C-alpha cells in the first residue's frame, strides 16, 4: 500500500500538471500490478511439492542446500524459478509442515537468472519439515532490482501447502531444495504458478 499511495499522492499533487498526474497514476498502477496477490487453489493430494513463486523454471539440477539451514552438505534435487517484473511476487509454502529455521544472509545483487545467484546473492532460507519427516528448503534470492526480501514465517510456525509467507520487491529468484529421491516433474523453460504447479512428488 505505501508504494501505491505514493504514486497516487504524486498524481494528486500534479492535478494541474497533466504529465505529472499521468506519471503518478502510472506508478500507482504498476505497483498495484506488481504487488498483486492472486487467489490460488493448491492440489489436495498428499506428497506433492508446489511452486513457491510465479515465474519460469530456469534451472533443474542438484546442489547442497544453503549452509545456514544446517542440513547435511550433500547434493539434493533443486528447482529454481526466475521471477520477472511482470510476475506476481508473493511467495507461497511449497509444502505443509513446521518451519524449522529461517535464516537471512546478506550478499550481492547480481542477475537472479544466473547460477551464481544461488551462492552469492542476498537470500533468506526457510527449512520446512513435513508431517512425514521430509525436509524441504525454499530460498528467496534477491536480484538486480530486488533490494528487499520479506519473510513473514518464523521458526515454529506451521504452514499449509500454498500459504503465503513472503515476497521479494522487484525481480528475484526462488530455489527449492527437495529430499533425495523426490521425483521432479517440471523442466527448464516451463512456467510455474505459485501454490498450484506441482514441482515434484515426495517418496
């Protein structure tokens, strides 16, 4: 709301100046579109991992989870989603379960679509443990224009699959680390919808 109201305030201040009024209204409309929170209906079948963000699957590979979540330093399946400025930027829980840890790590603000972003960019990592004991890690990664990561989840919270838990302002990336043995169901280049697209099935 502060971003939208700032644009409307500029439009109101420029009510006698057509160009300034247009700029204010355009900025307010762009912010309203960027911060939109579309309704989503998560799948009901057990054992699925859904996309935590809207965007394009930019990488499907294996990598160790971030060190700050204190899981074993062994490669596990990873699915990365790149969010453009046109995507909805709210993030949703990929699985239901207990939040074991939430850790923020300062870093760079390089292009979020590059592989190095996972290691070097500013990020917030959240470790969720499902009812069946599966460990899933979702990482919010800042990009060139993203200067603010918001994570409303806290250690000890219980989330349901598809619950909104945060956002990244203006361009970003989400990495989801899956348990070893999970069956990945998406491919690079595919578009994902947060809370609905099934990334993988757990064993």
